[in-house]
C-alpha cells in the first residue's frame, strides 16, 4: 500500500454565460499548486487548487483538501471534491 498525495489545479472559463471547467493540471507540490492557482487567477474567472491523499492501487482516498480558491468556483466542482 503506497500512500500518495496528488496536487491538482482546476481553472474555469466562461462559456455561454456559465463557468466551465478546463483540463485539470497535476503539479508536484503544495507550493506549485498555490503558485499556479495564483497565476491562473489573474487570467481566469475562477480557479481551484486541491490535494487528494490515498492509495491509488486500491482507489482509497481521504477527502480532498482545498489549497486555494479564487473567484466563484461552481458548486458542482466543490461538491465533487467531497464525493
């Protein structure tokens, strides 16, 4: 059982009057997630950075931890983190 932490940054763009998720980007560290989220927030209406820790072999993960949130991140994105 290998416990791993993934750091993910998700940006959102405005499409047809709604926020739509772009391709999520994995980064190597907490600091990298914070930095990328901050930089993207200067160009994007919403950005979410979070981490997930767990065992990918068994698909068992702890609840996501929000690292940074900029703008009005869609509720659906936040709800998906708790699933």
